[in-house]
């Protein structure tokens, strides 16, 4: 079977790597991919949100399954596009249709969904420019810090957490009246601030049954000690030690089951990943957000721990017999450390030559922002490489990743030297 993966990051390289181990997979194509996917699969120069070009590629390469990495094609309706097309409709797409993708595409929708189905989450109300004054009054009724979220997709930047009431009011006005995040902030969700420690749980579902994948924690800030600007993620660890059996049982009963049942009750046929961002407050889970895809760099620690054939699991999603599929996870700990371009997440240079990528026994190097230029592999993005290691303890896995990193070089390479700092020692 030939497979097409949409996307170009570390997440997609990890999917490619894991699927390439399946005997049932013949050829893997990645659109557009990166230098890492090119080494083990075939990159095709297609933009994942250009559905007509995706269709041409599917026909030209005899694709029999499509895996969607990022959220944008899902929110824009790539799965619906396939179902509406006579040639494409029999080809399974791993990822929800537009109705399910709203769990990530609209914060207002996802909050309403959680409340309707009794899923624990922060109290909230939504506002537009029509009821801005009520929004300001609602802020007055809350205690700081204030959490403001643009309803739509805002490239990971749409959440503001503010200590001052005055600032919260003026930012709300900027968002709804002056389109601070464009259309995405015409509606703003204001919610209670949740205390606790964050982690993520990932679910794969065929719409009927589900598998809970390993938990993970990512490190979002650019600076050590979790300081500085937000990034897409600077590193990740799986499993999360403070998510013990008792806590994960609560997550399954209070969050996962009502989410799957809620989708069914609402008539949403959801086939794909659900990434549940959680707050653990003294052992009680509360949902911070849903994403309708896997996380990046979380995928780079979650997939290497899955021992089952990933294609088999996707086949189960496609044929709605996921329940029958074998699913096992190693007890080993996975860590990943992101190597980024100097300057990221602000402006940075591209095109730096990367050296030292070969012959690493202790780690798997997943490419994110890389491309092939002549004979060389060069940087082509802010997040460049994710260096993943598996070991018996967090510390050992981190030591392996950092040892591997010692021999990798590119101009202005930057990385956090303290991934897992809150979990070890
Ligand atoms: P989101 O895009 O909803 O994941 O929000 C981005 C980040 O903001 C989350 O990963 C949390 O760190 C933080 N955050 C969002 N909502 C809340 C909340 N209600 N209370 C505390 N922190 C939050
Ligand atoms: N690492 C967070 C995300 O993928 O959204």
C-alpha cells in the first residue's frame, strides 16, 4: 500500500519513520516533507492546503491512505474534499472532517462541547464586538490572571494570559474590535485561570473505539527554566511521571470517554487523533484545549514508544475495527531535544549547513526545518532537528540526546540544556 503524509515537520518525519517499519507499507510519499523524510521516503512538492494538487498527487502515485499531520488542512476540510470526490472518496484519510476539526478550529465550539458533555474545563464566556461591554464586566468578575483566547486558529499565538485588569480589558477590545488576530479574534473566549501542571494525552479513534497513546509533556518556552517567548516546542518527555495510573484513569473516565461519546451523540464521525491538553490540579484533570492532530515535538517521543505496527492502527481507524488491533507501548522513557535556529522564535536565518547527522547509535534524529541543497543538508526553519533517545530513566535518555547533540553543528544553533529540569533530580 502506498501512503501519503501531509506536512513537513518533525512530527511528519516521525510518522514516516514509524510507517516505514511496517511490512504492509510499500511506498511513502510526503508533501512537502523535509531532508529527513527524503532519506526514507519520497518528497513531493505539494502544499497540503492546495487540495486539487493533493488530488493530482494521490492519483499520480496510486495512494491508498492519507495521513494528515498539521491542523490547517483538516480545519479547511481536506477530509470532506476527499469524501465529496468520486475518485478520492474510497481513500481513507486519517484526520477528522471539518465538523470534528472545529474542536481545534474554534475555541468557542470546543468549550461549548465540553460543557455540554460534562467534561471538566475552566469556566468561560465568549464575546464579540457586539457585547464588548459585557466582556469587560465579565473580566471584572474574575480574579487575575485573566485568560483571553482568540476563537479561531492564530498560529499558536492567540492566547493571552494577563495580570492586569486594565490590560485585559484593552486587549479584549483590540481583539474583537481591532482584529488583533484578524478574523480569528472576532470572537474571544474569556476563561478562568487553571492552576496545576500541564501535560498532554493523545487518543487515536475510529469514531467507535479508541486507544490512549502515551502521555507527554512539552517545553514551550525558548529559555531555560521555562522563561521567555513561546515556541512551537523546544523538547518533550514521555511518559509524564506525575501522570500516574490513578490520574490517567481519571483522564479516561472523565475526559476521554465523554469526548468520544460526545462526538457520537453530536453526530460527528471522527477518525483520527485527538490531542488533549490537560492541567493536573492536585490529581484532578481539567481540559485546557483539544487539538485535532498530534503534537510536535510530542510525536517525536510518543511514536518511538509505540511497539505496535502504526499502519495497522491506521488501518483500524480506516475500517473502524481499531478495537481489534494489538496495541503495546514500551516502558522505556523517551526524551527529545529540539535544535533551533539562533533568533527563533523571532527572526532567524535559513540556509545554514548542518553537519554531524550520521552514525548516531544512541538517538534518532527527526528533521523539522531542513532541506537538501546540492550535496548538503541545510536549515530551512526555526525548529530544525529533534534529537530523540530512549532509555530506562529520564536522565539517561537526556544524557544520550545531549551526547548526540555534541556532534551536530550548524551556524547559530540553539537549544535548551534543561529539558526535563522539573522532572529529574
Ligand atoms: P491553548 O492554545 O488553549 O493551549 O493555550 C496555550 C497555553 O496557555 C496553554 O498551553 C497553557 O499553558 C495556557 N493556558 C490556556 N488556558 C489556560 C487556563 N485556563 N489557565 C491557565 N493556563 C492556560
Ligand atoms: N507542541 C504543541 C503543539 O504541537 O501544539
